[in-house]
C-alpha cells in the first residue's frame, strides 16, 4: 500500500499543519484567552513559540466575589526566539495568590507529534515482519 493512501498520513497531516501555522503566528502575535470564575482564573496563551497554560487562585482569606468573565485578546508583539525550552513555574510564596504556569514549546510538541505519528507505521512494519517470518519458505 502506498504511503499516499495511508489514513495515518491524512489524519495527522492537518494537525501538523495547524501546529506549524500556530507556531508562525505566535512569533508575531500574542493570543490570549482569560477565563475567571469566583476568584479562580485560567489563562491560555499562544506567544513567543510557546503555548502557555496558567492557573491562578486567590487564598481563602480574600473575598471571592462572583466574577464571571471570558476575555479573548490579541495583540502584536516583537519576534522572539524560535526554540525556547518548555518550562513550569509555580509560586506559593505570596499570601494573596497561588499560581502555576506551564509552557509548552512548539518544537517540543511537533517532535512528540511526529514520534507518535510513526507508531502506527512501526506497528504495521513489525506485524508484516512477524507474518513473513511465520510463513514457510517455498
């Protein structure tokens, strides 16, 4: 079977193209989605060759007014480096806020996706080899 007719190729190719477009877009624009509910907020951000997920929570002593909001923002930024390292930051030192920040680099996500993309083909190759070895030679 030709690789052009492989469902694995056509299933994963749009995902990889979407990641490449997001990577290029993150170099010139900062896209952000803030969601707040009752003193807790989560922020998704696409910036500087990274996808960032941040979680903020007020401490129990701070008033938790029922604020519901979703704010998407998008602004131009100066270009940043193409290959930053993935990172995780957390801070429990301040008394009024607790936050966690997780950054995934696009190059890391692409490498993981390409590695996972190869698994069905490797499984198929090993299955064919197993069948070939099990068949008697004529």
